[in-house]
């Protein structure tokens, strides 16, 4: 293996330690940061992510309330719950864990969520602030990616970046954050022609696709930095599998994120950091 590891697990520990210090400083002012989560009760993967988020929040001294929504939850009940959390001064931030049950309108729920409590940075208000280059909460996963690149001193300015995936929570904001750091960015998607050739142009390649090991070693420019945001379940294999074939890519890349232990832990650490920001704003 030639590539060095962008170690999200280790860096998330550092970010979470900083969060813990900030939580202690808030405690001295009588404030305990609280991040509440709405999650689909029938989705085992979501419940597992939420359990981990809650554990890390509690380790840092934060409170994390969890509300399960299920097939019986109506849209009106969901919106009423969001309004209740918006109005509760003890709740500093709220996360809508994607995906909510299919019968619920997630966009309407995100529009209802107060932008001051959007620690995940995925409401239209937060995304608008990102695209307008205004301060605001930044989406947790792309923020985690940018924190990882900064920590390892990866130069971005002037580099050619390719982001594969254009979702609102990941691909698009990741591309914009790279653009803000003066990369020249291309966003690829399922209709992109000759994706391997495009990827081979990238000095920084971000895979945010949701297709196990789609990106192969020969799609990667020698010396490129490869960030794999993918988490995929593959029959017959335990754990999560990334969007990049790690074994092949690590032979060619200069730096690479592993799955697990790369982007995933950085997402949770970034969410926690944003949640503490939200609490700090209430005492500023
Ligand atoms: P998504 O909403 O399903 O978006 C996937 C994107 O990939 C779409 O833009 C799609 O293109 C594109 N795509 C699909 N197949 C493709 C192909 N064969 N070639 C090129 N592009 C293709 O997924 P997401 O929510 O962004 O998540 C992407 C991955 O990241 C998933 O594995 C997810 O589990 C993972 N994820 C990880 C974290 C984390 O904390 N690490 C957080 C969120 C998501 P179209 O737009 O044309 O359909």
C-alpha cells in the first residue's frame, strides 16, 4: 500500500475532546448542550447511527433526546413535534435522521426546523447560507471531510477536484466547500459519461455515491487524495463497504480515507461540534 491514511477515527477523538472542553465551559455558565434526534423506528441502520451519536454526545457531557417516528406518525404530528422542539429553550439543536418513513414529507419537515437549531446543516436555510458564502451551520458530512483534509495539510487551492454524487446533504455541499477553498470542481452523477476518465483527472476525488467499490484503482490519478464517504451493506461481507475499492485505490493514491474509520466518525464529530455552537450562541 502506498497511500497514507486520512484517519477519521483518530481525528474525531481530537474534535470530540475539544467538544468536551467547550461543554465544560458551558456547564460553568449553567448550560448543558442538548441535541434531540427524530429517527425512523423501523430502520435498524438509522437506529444504530443514532445510538452511536447519542453515546458520543453523552460521553462529551451533552444531552441527546431521541424520538422515534413510525408508520403511525402523521405529517401533522411530525411538524407539531418539530415546532415543539423549536420552541423549547432547553433543546439547542435538532437532527432529522434521514431517511424518515416514506409516508412522511422530509422536505416539509426540514423547512419547519428552526435554522438556529439545524446542527446537521441540511435545512434549505442552512444550505442557502452555505451557497451564499454566509456564516451558518455547515452539513456535517462535508464539514467532516473538510476538517479531515485541513488536519492532514492537504492542499486544495488550485487543485482539480471531482465529487461523484450530487445529493443535497453530501455531494453538492462537499463540492461547494471545495470550491470555497479554491479547488476547480466537477460534480459527477449517474448520467455522467465516462466516469473513470473524469475521475482520473482528479487531484482530490470524493466518492459520495452509495455503490460498493464503484471506484476502482485504475480510475485514480497517481498521487491523488481519495475521500470515500460511502457506507454500503454487501451480502456476505461484514460491516460497511465504501464506494472506493480500498485495496486497489491505496496502491495509487497518496492519501485515502478507510471505511470504516474515515468520513463516518468525522460526520458525528462535526455534528457534535455544530450542536455545541448552537448552545454557545444562546449564551453569547
Ligand atoms: P444519494 O442521495 O443516493 O446520492 C447518490 C448520488 O450518487 C446521486 O447523485 C447519484 O446520481 C450518484 N450515483 C449513483 N449511482 C451512480 C453511478 N453509477 N455513477 C455515478 N454517480 C452515481 O446518496 P447520499 O445520501 O449522498 O450518500 C452517498 C453515500 O454516502 C452512501 O453510501 C451513504 O451511505 C453515504 N453517506 C455517508 C455518510 C457518512 O457519515 N459517512 C453520511 C451520509 C451518506 P443521480 O443524482 O444522477 O441519481
